[in-house]
C-alpha cells in the first residue's frame, strides 16, 4: 500500500518506487496501482479468507473478459479479483464449457 501511495502522491516512476520498496516486478506495482485506483486502497489488503463464487458470477467475469477484449489484469481490477483467477475461470470455460465453472463444494 505504501508503494502505491508513493507512486500516486509523488512524481516518481514505477522503476524508482520499485527500487525504493524492493519490489522485483514493475508489472506487480502497476497492477496494484490500477487496483487501488479502481477499488480503493483497501482492495490491496491481503485476502485472508477463501471466497466461494457463484456460477453466475464466474460466468459474468468470463463473459466480460471475452466481450470487452481487455487483459486479465484489467478484468481482475474491475471485479476485484486476482488476475490468475480470471484466467483460470476463462481456461476452464474454454475447455469444459459452463460445467467447468460450477462450484466444487
């Protein structure tokens, strides 16, 4: 959160903030900045609980990704998800159809 605040509040580049906070991936910082801008700083807090998402929600995310030609990062920011979660649901949908998105519990 401090790195994002530093980037947004000062005239620093991504590279400078990464060096200052010892962040090894500029892409990670960029993702954090976009997420904070879209969903607020609280969206950067670690998620401590396992979320169970409905089939309808997963389908909504996958359809949004398919229809809007956005990156998984952009879709993840919009829905306050992890980028890998968006890609995982898309891959399951692509390989198994809607059945692949059914909750497992």
